[in-house]
């Protein structure tokens, strides 16, 4: 761990992401800043099109940064990212039906990153990775179409963890899953974080998920940052912005109807 | 494999125990699906007969394909039990020539597939994956090749390189890759922004690994289908070059060249030109039927 200060393992400053040129120009993200500390779980909340996923994609280099800087371990990230960066930062995608190659077995999916980075003992690592996410060895040589959505997402998590990264970027990891499976996957992610001391950046439109998973969060709307909150502030309804309060009311209303605990 | 488990169950296992079992199981499922299609099986049968005829040509053919019998008594005999398809103007047994000609046909088909498919795949996936100026340059080159009529371009190549079956193969291969490049590019464009490609990019994979290991396997099935369907056209082009005297040279028993030599007596001795024509027709049909069946199995989009 070479983080110079505990304050910012990842530090995003005035991030801007612009797609297209001229009249087709879309400013997906405008001036977003936040810090994620080592071992922390940080949430980004917003409605569809608020630019929350784009922030995540900008961190890992899938979206172009047009303004501002992203710092990881005290160093500004350059495009394209160095291979070493991917050993520290990995991502889990939203849709497990789209994030696994349809013609590759689970074994191939998990061994490929090991081959790319030339890690030793690939057999053992693949076996352990499957155990860690609660899938048995019976899944190893299956194809994705032989798995359910929840099992696929577990494979995706195993793939992200197999390089033993410090940071996991989670892009709505449960929104494509059934409600019962959602809880399973969230609990798995929580357990893995505590076991391995991982840092999470979680993107979700679901305040309940973020409140369950994250200690701090930022609320986004129309590509802008609305406000930053801690979990306790969220639970005590201490939001200062109108938009956040509306979001809270909306999620509470859903909760009252759905699960009365 | 334990004694109680049949081979079929082993292949269809939902929990394969090894890489090999997973691969074989997948191949077996495809085969079972293909087997349901009767016409594809007919096509596969024709192709298999062609392959067997090519391998065992020496055993099957009753006469020498190159040197004929007595020129005074055995020329242009009609089909009979002694000469199943009759004899030509050099007193050679046409059936023997067609059986030996299957070797040339198969060689043309195989060589063109081996040369043109990788070129098309490489150009198409590279253009599609990188986009931008790489795409522009590669696809404009492809367009130039596509703009020429195939036979005319093949003619030009043969004229430049000299007639002969090898040069005909090169000429056909050079003119047949552009459609595969187009197809592979179109497939790549739909694949390249998929999450699983982003995922492998995030694992730190280079462009070469992504294109070869992740994009090509997904383009493969539609390209295989297209190549199989094109086989008929390739055989016809080879026959056409042979007919024009620019492909296989006499006395090689190439089917197109045989039609050309039979053309002179087509009114009085119909079998000389007709028999190789039937052979070309049957083999082309076989590849087309097989290609249709493969498309239904390998390309679920087209089947719907």
C-alpha cells in the first residue's frame, strides 16, 4: 500500500466527460469531485442518465476524461492506463448477461486475466476464486448460458477479484437481478470486502442498496454533483438539497409498500 | 468415465469436469441440432462423397484419367456398363476423369477457404475493432476489390500470372475475401462495445488478444456459413476459368475444362459436356444445402 495519505486512495477532481463533437456534444459529467479512502465503501447515487456510471467508466479508463484529474495512490492517471493499474482496480458490470463472453467457459473467463498478467498457479487460483464467491468446482467448465443471472454475477465478481485488486468498481451490480438474488450478491460483496479489506466504489440508483453498502455517498443529477452525505446523515434525513430529499422520499415510499421490517 | 455413464450423457453433462469435455459437449450439441435438418444431411453426404472420391480416386476410377483407350474404336462412346459416363474425344473414360477431377475441385475449394477466410477475418475484425482511419483505409481497399466483377479480376490475375490451377486458386482467393471482411467487420461493430469486451480490456488485455481470442470466435460462425455457401460460387468460378482455358490445363481432368472440351460435340455427343456439368451441379448443391443447415445451427439470428 503506497497511498501517501489515508484521505484519498482515489481522488477525483472537477471531472468532466464529454461525448461527441459539435451539435452532437453531450456533457455526461460536469465538474464532479470526491475522494475515496483506503478500505472505504463509497456510493454514487442518481437517476438514469445522471452520469454516475460514466464517472465509474472514466476512473477505469473506458470513458474519455475531457476535464479534471483522477488520482490513484497519489498519482494522476494517464490514458491509456498501464497494465499494472488493472491489477489494482477492477470493475463489475451491471448486466451479468452481457458481461461474460458467450463462447468462453467459466474456466477460460477466470484464467485469461491470470495469463495476461503472468500470475503463477492458475489452476489453484481459479479454484479458489470460485470457492470465494460461493460457486463449486462443478461450475468451472460450464458456459455462461448454463448459469443463472445470480451465478453469472458471481462469476463476474470472481473475475474482478482474481487479480487481487485493492479497488472494486461496482456498476449497479444487482439491478439486473431478482430481489432475492440481490440480497445474496450484496451480502457476498460485503463479506468479501471485510475479508480482503477492499475499497468499493458502488454506483446505484437504489438508495437502499447504497445505504446498506456504503459509508459515504455522493448524489448526482444531470452530470453534476448535488451533495455528499454520510450514511448516518442519510439515515437521519439530514439531506440539505431538495433533490436528495425527494430521492429519499421516493425510496422510503417504495420501502413502506414493499418490505415492512 | 465410469462404466454406468453412457458416452451421450458424458457429452451432454451440465457439469463438465474438464476443458475437453466442455468443448466436445458443445460440439455434440451443435451436431445433434444439425442432424435434425434432413437437407443439411443430404448436403453433408454429398460433400463427404466428394471427399471420399478424392481420397480413393485411384481405387474407384476404372480407367486412367489422362490417357485414353484405342482412338479408333473407343472415342466418344455413349454411356454403357463398360464406360458409365461414356468416353470423350480422346477415348478417355469420363467417369474416371470426373472421379479424379474431384481432387482438383476439392483442392480449389480447400485452398480458397484456407487463404481467403483468414484474410477476410483479419481485415474485417481489425477494421471493425479499431475504427477510425484504420477502418477507413481497410474498408476502402475492400471496396476496391469488391467493385471488380469476380471472374474478370480472376481473369486479370491469371493473365498476369499465367494459366494453371495454382494461379487460378490464388486468383479466386484474392477475389473472394472482401465479402468475408465486410461480414466480419459488421459483426465486430456489434461486438466491440459489449460489456464482455470492456471487461477483458479492463483485465489489461492487448488489442491482439482481444481481436483473436474474443472477437474472432464470435465472427467465426457467420463467416463459416458464408464460406460454405460461397463454395458453390468458388467451384463455378474455378470451372469457369477452366472453361476459358485459364484454369487447369489439359490433360488435367478439371470439370470446367472438361465441359469446354465437350462443347464442340454437344449436339451429337451430349454426355461429354453434360456429365461434368452434373458433377458441378451436384457438388455446388451439396455445399449450398450444408451451408443453409449450418446457418440455422450456428447463426440463431438468421434462423428466426
